[in-house]
C-alpha cells in the first residue's frame, strides 16, 4: 500500500536553527493494516503525515503508493497535496478543521459527495437528502434531522464524527488520523474511536493513527510504531502487541534509549 524509503525532513537546513524532524524513516504499510503510532512531543509524527500527505516535500527519500506483492507502486514524493487528497484522507486533532462551519450539514455532505462524481452536475434533491440522512443515521447522533443546520452549531464530538464519516465516504486508500480524539471528552473520544474501528472494518481501510493514549495504541490495530527524535525506534507486530502492556512499552523505550546512550559513550570515549 505505502512504502517510505529513507525519508528525511530537515527544517532550516544549514542555519543555526536546523531541526531534523525526520531522519531516514523506512516503512512499509500493507493494505488493510491499522497502524498505531506513539511518541513524545516533537518526535516527528505529524511531520511524517505532512510528508505522506504532501503538505511538506521531504528533504530526501521516496514515497511510493500502491505497493503490494504484484504492483511495484507509483512514486508520489513530489505529487501536489490536492492530488493526494483524492486518495489520502486526513483527520486532525481540531474537530473544526474537517468541515465548513458556515455551511449547512446538507451542503457539507454534498461537497463530499460531489468529490466522487467530478464534473457531473448533481443537485440536492429529495433523493440525495434521504441518502445523506441514511448515512448520518450510522453516527447515532440525531444529525439526520439537522440537515439544514449550519455545522458550526454542532459539538466538537459531532463535528469530528461528521468529519470521519465524510472522509470515509470518499473511500480513501489511506486514512491518516492525527490524535483525532485528543480534543474530545472521554465519552466522545470513545464514540469516535468506536466509529473509527467500525468504518475501518466496513470500508476495509488502511489506517495510520497517531495517539498519545497508550491504551488505544495497544488495544487497536495490528501494528504499533514508536517514534522518537525523527526515527521509528520500535515496530511491533500484532502478535507481540497482544502481549504487551503500557509498562512494557515504556520499558522497551527505556531499554532502547539506554543502549543508545551507552553507544554514544563508547563513541565519545
Ligand atoms: N514547519 C516547521 N518548521 C520548523 N520546524 C518544524 C516545522 N514543523 C515541525 N517542526 C519541528 O519538527 C519536529 C517534529 O515536529 P512534529 O510536529 O512532527 O512532532 P509530533 O511528533 O507530531 O509532536 P506532537 O506529539 O507534539 O504533535 C519538532 O521539533 C518541530 O518543532
Ligand atoms: Mg503532532
């Protein structure tokens, strides 16, 4: 599905403010994978998404999409962000970012629906409204009765649920979630998580999910990555993940860091 080869992202290269956000990231994500990504603030997680989605051009390395046993994939390293948006869905922490607040729910749904039918003239008729209502009913938030309300009237949880629905409706090949439940209260966070899992299963999505919630990172998905200082320092498969505890992850992180410190000392001595 996705292959990253020696990806690096250096901000302010050659200046006193030089900041290496990614250093030689190599990763292969298979179709249908649900990968959880953890790592401390500034580890490079969002930068990794920026590079995959095309918001940033990497300083070096390659991004290849559509890789599997049969296909060698297509390089997209320099493809424009808006083009990648057709097959890469992205949801942010801020629930206000995914929908247009000043537009009605029906118009938001219409915009999303039209994405799938480029160039065709489609008007918001009774049939469309019924179709949207049916899709909204899945969220179980009563939004199917609020098609004429401006989306800015909705709660953060409702808007994030809507963003999630609209994103999966456009059938992305890859869904990038960047702490998408972090700004919600625990009840709404659980609700959005449950919807995420449901949609991932129903639409057979390939998902990468950044989270600071260790329990979510362990509980969900079939693979866990830990990033630190611009590198993937842990890559844990489903089998190992099932046995791991949050304390276990912290211990693995400490072990790696201790080993690196020891190596540094050897180099310096
Ligand atoms: N546009 C930019 N210009 C300069 N430095 C940047 C830019 N974007 C990110 N960085 C730096 O890159 C590093 C990685 O940032 P990034 O946002 O990817 O971290 P993160 O793992 O997502 O952290 P958090 O958990 O806080 O969201 C940080 O040191 C950050 O300051
Ligand atoms: Mg981030």
